[in-house]
């Protein structure tokens, strides 16, 4: 009984993220003309998964009390790269996929090295690397184009047994292969420790620097998975600045909606996934309510503003004003 | 480690006042400006001509006005990501007000719109205690939404009124574009604000420890809100100037100013964590970034190469002097 | 695991000729120390006497410049805390080294978790932490609880459990009880005595003399980086020990109190003040010229009372009156304003009192910017004059007004915190344990300052965790227990016996009371 309470307390952020998503998705489905069909679920999953990967990447870094403003640009870069190399025979395609993932990982590792070895502030360092990654993407694809192995693309964006969206399955596999081992490992715990109380973690001999480096590197890898998926959905590569910065911004929003504290140490990548799906559902909601597309950005902004203000209700309970300042 | 710090302290204590107080980061960034000019002059002798330099200062003044507001917010330990669309909104609303026939209030109206959004940011950060990165992200989307709704997604029809063009491109002093004078006045005001007023002291204090500032009896929430309002107003003012320069407002005209304004402040030696930094450094950072962009475009480098060089140069300079102290 | 090789006569740990410099400052100068198994060894000394450096060397946090360390006659040197811990030396530091967002179990096995398949074995970890918690006398703390949800005193017990999880031969406690409530201190002492019986060597650093008297087998006094005396506990009187620590005679540690009671009208009073369940029905009066102490065990609502008076707490009930008129004080800004004139010296000078990277000048004028400026513009002449006055008045040792305040010593930093409020010439001065972690010399300066301010007409409300201070400094002492004032002591009634019995809220017949 009391074990339950401790579990709930540990997972509070993630569960809030889940609740927000379930609520929004329920409203969406209830008003969708077709209801919850396999098709609707597939579309929603495909759109959500894309942001979910970037949000997971952001969560990795945010847990260490850092931030990665280049995740969107890594996504764009790996998208452009994938549109060149994820083609041809199954062997070539496999090599291409690995190449894309490696590229994402390297980008993440560079961010990590600059922050840890270079001792730069994550905000500025990743703004600058983001510019570099976008430049490289432009070099690869000055104009939109390219191709991707369509069999593979259709397989991972389609459905398994006609109902289960395969993109969700892929995401589950990534969570199982990347996030869970990270979370359960010493390095993952060190990442949380570094985000929560860096000085205390140092005193306890926790490998802070290694943990941060791993977090940034895995963030690059996850953003690379996102870039790969973007290519599978669009069949092309495109170096669009607005798309890159959009993904970066919404990844931060998704992380917050998913209960990850921007101050570090709290939350999980699973929460960030729910946050990403919730953020995506906002956009879809406007569609089912048949809102003029011109209103869409404004309403999205207002919904975001309201969502983040909800957390402020807790302030009313604060009885010692010093708790305002952390 | 401690030994080195103490030696440096004692060494600096023996230097004469003005040099002792000068931030090494500021000196380095001015050094980098000279280096860039030198490299440019190897490429073309035009780089040292007064016309070119004045032209660069004029272009820099738009970024300079925006970076002044950004610096205020960064000194508090916050950040303002709503610059792009608040700036665009300032430009569009000023042009719209002029379109309604009242040229006189065009500029103040644009700035006022920016200030309102700044107040919204400040309210979210100071009173609702939401991280500034999130609030300003959301208000940026809201501002964008409003402008998309207003323009219908197309380029706005109103062109910039004469007053705006004059402010950006006219001359009061022959040879010196008014935009430079505007930037200079904003700069003088900022220096005064930061070094001589209780508001400036409070900003530095809050940036170092808002808890300590609050317990010292400072109304920290009001200071934070006012700083964000100033930042919003200056963003919008930057947009007004830019629209005057380009003779009209345009969609997404502010996108190219967010990262440079943050980079300029940080390259100028202001700590992104707040509480430390001098305005002179921000001026240096603005000139540095403007020169860099100019040199890259004079060299006719394609956009891709420009982005890469731009990013690498910022990283290199930060590695040179923008590093955190080594931990233990 | 505690291998007591009793056949060898060599002491467990012997440190000889240890020297350490920080820049130009010699922190340790050929210091030596012998640590024996099964003994509790107290280390005393002023701040800056070299105790902390010695411990850091033992625990592998810093490396000595010279000298040697022998563990059972084997020369050792540690490059990290983990190496020292592996050799059997575990340290409970003064600053908490716990990670608030991790669970108790995670924290206890943070640097050496049990592993399975390369990942952390949670079941084994849970078992280990339950054992360690039980050994630390904190079996009631759930291993899955998050550290941030625990009160400070419980965290300290987790900290001890964390050190015990290393199965150390030497356990070092550096001011480990400073945050504990009295009942927890009792528990910790029982644990330490049991560990001693198990054969552990315990090094105990504390400023609290009565704790040392109760606990230690032997004591070593440090002064100016050297060990100046070692003696069996209980063989020296407190004043002898203090003399050894400061190396000069303490003629009058506390300034004399005025003989007459003060009859002026109270400047600060509150009636039936309540807040949450931490403050209950508090009524008090402070007159100008009076130093009123707040006593009791730590954490009985004293801090909340000061914060509540200063306008920091929301939702307080009851009334606060200034000069007899009820006032609503809703922020420190309102509390410091002219007609109220209140000042609070906060608990933690590093995060609440000072802006560490900023200069002495900026800190000294920070709480009085409104007084030192005209229309929001700082008047530099007035500012300079007030800073000079404060530096002189409190004898703040600084290279200049433009030195970062973080570069000053702890005592001088605390002087800056006090001076920044004196700049406003407050009528009511609230102090929250202002001498914690401060050297004896500065403490005495602060006592004299308080008395002088009182003579000049200030009303002073003074919370201290040190009974000696309450006895020596205060005209009256209000003892709090569980958020209530349970006893008011005045003049000669303020004795250690009276303070302790009322702090524990037990009814003993006081011998001195009428």
C-alpha cells in the first residue's frame, strides 16, 4: 500500500504528462468524425512519434539541468543525410540507417564535449552548434529532394496486423533499448544526480561529467532517430530553418508538459513522450473543431500558455514566500 | 587553482582603476573586432573606409537596440525567446497605425505593443514563476499567431511611414545615420540605468540571488516584470527601426535576430546565468557579430558556409573567454 | 567487515607532519593526529584552525603538500573520496552531500551500487540501504522516500547511513549534528556509542562543548594549523579549552548587561500569531534597548517566527503591532520601510544574506538603496560615506570596497550581512542564528555590537542555537516548543538548566526560580 505511494511520488511528473495527453486525446477522439479508427490512430501516432523522439532527446539533456537548442537542427541534418544514404538494397539501406544514427550521435557528442570539456553554457553552445548543423544540412540539400527506401519507410509508418501503428512499436523499442538501460544504470542515476545537486553529486564521487556526456550523446542519437523518421514520412530531405527551430521549441514545450523539470533532476523521457503527444494533439484538435487555419498558430500559442500556467496554481499553496525562489 | 585565482586578484588589485575594472571578456571582444577588421582589410581595402564602417554601425544598430533589452533579461538570469515575433509585431503595428492615418503615434504604438508583450512575459516569469524560456516561447507563438491572423499570412500592405524611414536612414548629423544616434542614445540610457540607478543594482542583485535580493527588501517581482517590459519595448523598437530601413514590415523578419542578440550579449562577457556583465561588452558583441556577418556576405559565401563559419566562430570565441571556471 | 587486528599495536591511523597551503595561506603546519579504534575522538578549534583541511586530507578531498599518513603502519595517499572510502575512511560532511531528487536508497549506495548485468540491482540496493538505515538508528525512514521530502534532521541521518554503507573503520562527522533536533541528537549519540563498541574509530568535530563532553573519549585542540593540545575528555574545563582554542584569555566573552529592567513601551509586539502548524498562538513584546532571545530546540518554530514577523510568510493569523499600532506586513520591503524599520539577518548568509560575486560596496548598500538614492539614482557620495562608516564601525577586514564579498572570510562576510542592515539604522533587529559557523573573535565582536545597538535604543530579537549565547547576551529569553512559547526567562533565571528543561518542555523544579 505505502509502496504504491512512493511509486506515485517518484513518477508524479510522468503521470501528469500522461493525464494531460489522455484528456486531450479523449476530447480529440470524441469530436473526430470517424472516431478512433486504425487509420486515425496511425496518423496521430506517426505525427506524435516524430516530436516524441525529439522530446526524448531534449528530456535526456534537461534531466542533467542542461538544454539542447540544437536538437531540431540535428533532426534536419539527419533528415537531409538520410535522403541521400538510406536507399538501395537492404544491405545498403541498413548501412545508411546506421550512418544516419551515427551522424546524430556524433552531433550530440560534440555538444556534450563543448559543454563538459569546453565548459561552455549549454544554451549558447548548442545555439552555435545548431547553426553549424543547419549549415551542414544546407550543404547536403540546398534544395528539397532526395529519396528513401520506400519499403522500409512504409513498413515503419504503416500498421502491424492492420491495427497497431508500427511507429509506436518502433518508439517502444527505442524506449526499451535506449531509455530504460540508461535510467537503470549508474550513468543514468549520475545524470539525475548532476541535474539535482551537482556539488553534492561531486562530493559523493558520482561520475557527473561522464553522465552528462552520455546524456548529450544519446540526445543526438534520439534526434537522429527523429530525423530518420521524418525522412520516412516525407520521402525527401529538406533543410528548412523554420522546421528545425520549430522542433527545438516544441521539444522544450513537450518536455515541460511531460513533467520534466527544466531545473533538472526530475521527470523522465517517457513523460516527455506523453508531452509530445499532448502537444501534437493540440494542433489536431483545431482540425476536428473545424477552426480557420489562420487561427491555428494563435490558438496553439494560447493553449500552450494556459497549459504552462496551470503549474502556477501550486503557487497559491505556497505559504512561505521564500519558496518562490529556488 | 585557488592559488592562481588569488595571485590574479592581487595582481589586478595593483593595476590602475580603469584597467582593473575592465572586464577581460570586453577587452578580448574588442581585440577580436580589430582582428576581424584587419583580416577584412587583407581581403579588400574598403573594410577600413569610413563609409563602410558607418554602414556597419548602422546595420549593427538594429541588433544593438534588441541586444540591449536582451542583456537586461540575461542579467536577471532569464532569457527572452519572444524577440522574433515581438519585433515583427512592433514593426507591423507601427506600420498599421501609420496606415490608419496617424503617423505621429505610429512609432510609440509599435513600441507599446512590444511593451505589453514584455509585461506578459514578465508577469509569467515573476508572478507565476514559470521558467522564462517557456513563457517567452509561448508568447512568441501567441505573437506570431496574432500577426498571422492580422496579415492573413501574406506580406502586410502598409508601408513604413516617413518618420520611421527617417529614424532609420535619415541624417541629423551629416554623415552619421540616425539609426546610429538612436542606438547611441539607447546605450547611454542603458549604461546609466545599469551603473547609476537602484534599478540597475537590483537587476544585478536579482541575477546573483533573487532570494537574497527579496530578503533585502527589494520588490524583485516588480523589477523582473519591468525588465521584461523594457526588453519587449526594445525588441519592438528594433523592429520599427528595421521596418524603417527596409521601408516595410515583413513576415518572419525577426527570425534572424534571436540568436545573434543572445550571442552578442554572451560574447560581450555577460554571464548567461545572470548577475555579471557590462554593457560595453554587449556593444562589442553586437559590432563583432555584425562585422562577421558582413565579412561573410562580402566574401560571397553561400548561406550554408555562412551558417557553419558563424557557428564555429562563436564557439571558438566562447572557448577563448566565455568558459565557466573549472570545477574544483 | 570491521577488521580489528588487535595483534598489532600500531594505531589505526597516524598523521605526521602534515602541511597544506592555499595560496599564501598556511592552512596546516606540521600537524599530527593519532586515531585509535574503538574511541571517539573530538577535534576542536576556531574556524580556520585547520580542522576542516585535516579532515579533507583524510577523506581524500584534498592532497597534503607534505607529511605522511599511515594506516596501520602502511603509508597511504588518497586521490579521491572514493579511494579513502575504499580504504575504510568515510566522512559525513557539514554540507549535505545528498541528492534531493533521488530516493534514500539511491543516495545511500550512490557511489558504489550493487550491480546485476551492468545495471543497478535495485533489490540488493534496497536491502543494503535498509541495513545501513537500521545501523544509523533511522530504520523508520523508507528507502524509497525522496530525500527532498524529508526534513533536514532526517536527511542528516540518511547522510550518516550513507557513510556507514561503506563499512568504514574510521567515521568522520564534521558538524554533523548542527541541523539535528535534540531527540535526533540523542539517537545519533546512541548510534555512535554503539559503533564505538563495535570497534570503529570516530572523529567528531563540533562547536558544541556539551556534546563533546557527553560523547568524546579524548580531544585534540587545533590552533593556527597545528594540534596544540590533546587530553582525555573531561579533564579540562570549558574556559581552559576555549583559551587553548583562541590562544588568549577570554576576560569577558559577553559584554555586561544593564542592571535595570527596561520599562519603555514595546516597539514590536505580536498577539496570538499563528501560521500553519508551525507557529501557535505566539504573543511577545520587545522594548527598545532590550535583547530578547529565542531559545528551545532547533526547529521549534523560531525561524518561522522571525520570517513571519518580517513579512515572508503568507496566511499568518493574529496581529503584529509596531509602536502599539497593528500593522500588516506583507513583504520584507514593507517590513524595512521607514515607519516600521525592521531588519532580518537571515539564516544562510551565502544564499540569503549576500550576493557573493558582487562587491563589498554593492552588498553594503543593497538593503538601503532607497535611502542612498534620489529619484532612483544612486548618490555616490552618500553611498561612499555610508560604506566607509560601516567598514569602520564593524571593523570589516577587506582589501577595499570593490573586493567581491565572496573573497572575505566567513566572519567578515557575516559582518557585511549585519552592516548592510545597519546602514538603514533599523529600530527592530531580528537575527537568525547569526554566529553559526563563525570564529570566536568575530562572535565576541557581534555580541558587543548587539549590546551597543540595544543601548542606542534598538529592539533586538535574537535566535541562537547556542545556549551560552542566550545566557550571555539576552535580557529575556522566550523558549519555544512545537511552535508555542512555553517559557519566558528573565535576568538571573536564564541558566543552562532552566533553558534545557524548558526546551525539552519537562517540568523540573528550577532551583533559582522564586
